[in-house]
C-alpha cells in the first residue's frame, strides 16, 4: 500500500476504523486536503 484516502462526513457517532489494527506506528505525509460542504477528503502518502 502506498497511500490512504479517507472521505470523512458527519454520520452521527461514527465507527472507529483504526482501533483494531495493532500498536505499530505508521508514518504518514499529508498530500491533499479538500474541504467540502458535508465531507472532508484526506489523502496521505505512507512513508517507509
């Protein structure tokens, strides 16, 4: 995997997507952030 793209919107309480992935650190570099009306688009590059 080389990048992570997240689209965040308001949906009540929401779901915690990354609680069960372990304790290893992941280094990310923010590539792009687009703020929309009811959603925010986030794009991150994974650093190795």
